[in-house]
C-alpha cells in the first residue's frame, strides 16, 4: 500500500490543479464562446464588448450578416481593413448596408477598433479583382450616426472620412 501512495497523491494533485486552473481562467476572463466579455449597462441589460484581434477576427467576420462575400480581413492595432466582393446582382444600397454592418460591428460591438477601411471589389471571369469603391470611417464620427435602421447613403456618407467610387464602380452601380 505504501508503494502506491506517491502515485495516488500525484494523480489527485494533478486533478485538483487542473480544476483550479480551469476555474481561475473562467473567473478571470468571464468569456462566452465568442470571446465577448459579458457586462451590463446602466439599466442592467446585458451588453457585449468584443476585443477584436488576430485570434477571433475571422470567426467574427464570418458570422456578420454581409450581403457581399468576404475577400480579405486585416487587423492592426485599432484598425480593421476589410475587402468585400460585390456580386453582379448587388445594388448600391447593398454596398452601403454592408458598410453599416461593418461599422456597427467595429465601433459599437468592439472596444479596440477606432478606424475602419472597406473596399468593395468585383471579380471578373478571369479572376482579376477590380476596385469599385472604398471608404474609411472612424469610431468618433460613426457613433453619431447611430444604428442600422433606415440605412441610406445620405445618412452614411457624412459618417465616412473618405468615400471613393472608381470609374468601374460608377459603371457598376449607376445605371
């Protein structure tokens, strides 16, 4: 029996240590499966504040409700750059709705993104990409615009620091 005592005590110590580290991690991070820190606002309603980084940016972007298809996502400190493929059946309003979705995700649901760069691209039959439009927005300006309801160009364009529609974009979106 004395021969098994060190083995049994080592096994029990390992189990207790693993359980303790797991509970400590859960307490420290208070994270759900999306990496979002659970908090409450002044009225006691649950809010989420997401810290977007290289470890979760792809998962978060794939779950967003974009009408276009994600081409590229790049994250740098306080900046998110996104390229979105626009399909042949897309409308100009779809492009602005995608921008609004990305801006809301970047500025209202994260704590660390202050600048958003978006490019709308189209791919031809040979696989070449063509830039249709690009725009930039900052957190401080976007938060004045508000939510996604009634997304129109007249509400969104003033919230952009820069908006550029290329000749291909004009041909694509303007009949």
